[in-house]
C-alpha cells in the first residue's frame, strides 16, 4: 500500500499479465521505488482524502 502526498492510499501490486511490478515482491525492491511518482486515480475522480494531511 502506497501513501501518496495527496493524502490518498493506493494499492501497488504485481499482477501479471495486467500489471508487471516485480519490484513489489522484495523489501529491497520496494525500498528502491520510494519517492517514485504515481498517478492518483482517486484525485482524478475527485475523491476526498483517505487520511488527514500532514
């Protein structure tokens, strides 16, 4: 589960053949992707925040 700067959460899964994210399988792979930008589909839909802003 990714915590996004916009106060939303987003599941990030490795689910071939639809989504190939082999880096989610290992702790080192997940660590290597910290800070990587993700498109927030909840923001695009106008959804309220999942948590309070920090």
